[in-house]
C-alpha cells in the first residue's frame, strides 16, 4: 500500500486527498479565526432591511408575535436572530407574544428570553417583565392546529402561559384576542413550521409575516417574498449577522461571518486542488487508454 | 464562572469533542454521545407532551367535569392498538378521523398559498412588465424568472422526446435547475460551517477562556 502511494504523482495525490486532511485544515482555520476574531463588513440585504424598517415603523405598545420554532440543533444560526429581534422589540417598547412550536424548543426559548431581558437590563437598567412587556406561551403539539387556533383566540390553545399563569390575568393580554390585534408574526424556524405559518397564518388569516430560517431552507422561501406572502427573510448566519448589524449590536453572528469567509476560502482551495487533480489524472487515463 | 456552571460547561465541551471525534473515525465515545443525545431528546419530548397535553387537555378537563374529553382521549388510545397485530385494524378509525380533518383543512389553503399565489405572482410581474409598470432591471428579472419556470417545466415534460426545439428548451431548464441547486448548496455549506463555528466559539469563548480566566 505504502509502495503504491509512493508511486502516485502529485496530481493523483491531489485528487485523492484523505477527507480527514480537509476536516483538519478546516478545523484549524476555524479555531484560529475564532481566536483572532477578524472583522469584515456586513452588507445589508433589502430582505433583512425590510423587516428592520417594518419593526422600526411600529409604535410603543404595538404587538408582534415571535414564533421561535426551532430546537438546539439549529441554534447556531437562529439564536442570534432571536436575540436581535428581541433587542429591537424591547428598545422600541414593542410587546412580544412568544411561542415555541418545536417539541425540543421551549426550554431553550425560555433561556433565550431570559438572556435578552438580562442584556436589556444591563444596557438600560430596566428588565422587561413577563406579562407586561412579553408573554411566553410555550409549546403545544400539532403546530398547524395551534396556528389556526391562535388565529381565533390565543386562549384556545394557550389558556395559560409557559409559567402556568392564566392569560386573562396578564396585563399585556387584556384586549388581545387573535392575529387581528398584532402587527406581524416573525417566524424564526429550522423546521417546516415556516410553511405552516405561510399557509395557515398568512394564507388563512392574512397576518403580515416575516421569516428567519436556516441557510439550508433559505432558497426555498424566496418565491414567497416575490409574491408578498412574506415581507422579509433572514437567511442563515448571514441573515442573523445582517440583523445584528441593523440593531447595532454585532454579536456571535457577525463574528461567525468573519470566520465563514476563512472557512469558505479553505473549502474553495480544496475544491480547486481536487479539480486540478481530477482533470490532470483524467487526461493521463485517456492517454493510457 | 461558578463551580456548578464550570462542571456543566465542561461536560458539554467534552460531549462536543466526542461528537467531533467521528470526523477521524467511528468510535465508542461518539456512539455514547450520539445515543445520549437521542435518549435525552426523546425523554424531554415525552415529558413536554405529558405536561403540555396529557395534564391540561385530559386530566384537568376531566377533573373539571368535562367528561366528553374522554372521546378524543379514547381515540388517541386506539392509535396504540397498532402495537398488537391482531388489533391493529382498530387504529384505522382514529387515523381516518385525523386524516379527514387534516386534508379538509390543508387542501384549500395549500392550493391557494403554494400553487395559485405562486402562479399569480409570476404572471402578475409579467403583466406589470408588459404594461411598462416596472423598472428595467426588475423587467429583466421577470423575464429570467418566466423563462426559467417554463424551461424547467419543459424538462419534466416526458410525453415528448427531448430532441430539437424541445431538447434545447429542456437544456435551458436543466441549467436553471442546476443554478437553483447551486444556490441551495452554497447556503447549505454556510449552514453546516455555521454549526461548526458555533461549537468552536463555545469551546474557546464559553469554555476554555472562561474556565481559565
């Protein structure tokens, strides 16, 4: 085997690089970049800006619904979006109704809300309160039925909030019945919940809808932007970094995008190396034939 | 970082490293962590369903004297008859009930939002272009979208052999599809790298730096 390897020329070696070398280089590049923290400019797309502008156009005391439909497996891309949206809401004094329609999401969502409240307290000295500035309704199964139910009355699927407090006893929920009383739904999702919000939230109740989705999902939802079924889209870590930049607190996503540039460069180099090896060995094989 | 947080973060960091070890080759540490993730997720899900469904939707309703909640509870229990082969046929009744409701709710809305709205969106932008209600670049975009849609549909039209004009149009269709797949793949690479970056940020910023600072 070793003798065979030693007979391979440079192009054959380039074509047959062990995948562990690729992983190794990629890991090294990511580790060094996370330590060095390079800074790159984040251009803002009009899809992200439209969400920011819409939210900025809302007045004190307006309501939005933040649907955190994801679990820890997609936290890397979606948590920074959630934090940035919550920051904007708390700063603008927009009241937020929050749901987590993914079975593994409610604990993580509660922790994210708590962190956002703590950060707002550190910045302003005021800690947003449950029931007054935000309400967390938690999780119920069968998201389609829950989305339809909330369209009639939030109290049908959620008579109590996540902390088991009756909705009618929360000052923030007085006079709030369904989607007609809120200005928009911001759906941050790593699952098909986005489809359900488009079909059953926007389609059935015409509630204005914006979405934040993982990179894998992003391209699937651009057609809905063109038709006006959604008014904005945040796609993957790039979208999260754009929103962090817009709200003026560059965080993990902006930092992550700098690392992305380095990681993508490494991948592109390996693709070029592999292709050079492929075309060179293909020519040699043809000559051999 | 207090002691309890240090322990919890260290356990999380070690488990992360166990998962990464698969990149070298399959090993018992990876297997253990993989099973742990699946087990914890399933356990968490069961407890969430019990607390959020069984307690408020069945138990509390029955305690409040709303006996008719026994009907959906009974239908739910019937689903479990699938476990016993002899009684499995009974599960078809609640399943039929569920499917009937789901299709009744889904078909009109799915048709409206995912087919009709999309066709309308495509045609509407073309009409706006025809009536000169759109700027030059938006017009180019509309033409590209319409050509892309028609040629992609022709590619999936198998009743006529892909030769001559049809073959040419289908070739444009396959290029359109490839560009679409390329965009998806680019986003997918970004998504996967994002997961790696977040874990490395955790290992360095939240674990190592905080543990030794």
